């Protein structure tokens, strides 16, 4: 592969699913997508999932803000990222909804 293309991923199937995302997290990603980064919301969420790791079988939950609303959104991730989430779901018995929101929150906090 050409040196200048190292930042691009190999072709992979992208899969849509409906997932509830906390509105404040979604709003932060939307702002990044529209005003800061050259990336779609789906690609930002995909990057959050890729960045998300559960190390040493330790899961750190966060408390959802009291008046936070969640909205079902159709998101599109690479198949390998859905596979990663499905594996975490199976291994740790955590819903996809929580895993997606955790991955977004942890990535946003890691700015």
C-alpha cells in the first residue's frame, strides 16, 4: 500500500443497528462532526468503539445524569466493531446500549 494512505482502513462491511444514545453524548459528537473534525457521526462513534477497551476484566460504570434522555438512533459501524461489542456483551453481560454510550463517554473524556 502507498505510504500516504496509511490512515485509511481496508474495505470492510458497515452494518446499521438502532441503538439508544444519550442525547448529551450525541450532541457533543455532532458538534465535533460539524465544526471540528472531517468525519461523520458514524465514523466518530466507530472510532469511539475502536478506542474502547475493558482491561483486566475491570468495568468502570458511570452514572447517567439525572435528566438525561436517550434517543434511539440508527448508527452504522464497521462489522469488526459490532463483533467487538458483541464479544464484550457476551463476556461481561452488558447491553450494547451501555457499551456504546460508555465508549463514547470514555473517548470524549480522553480529549
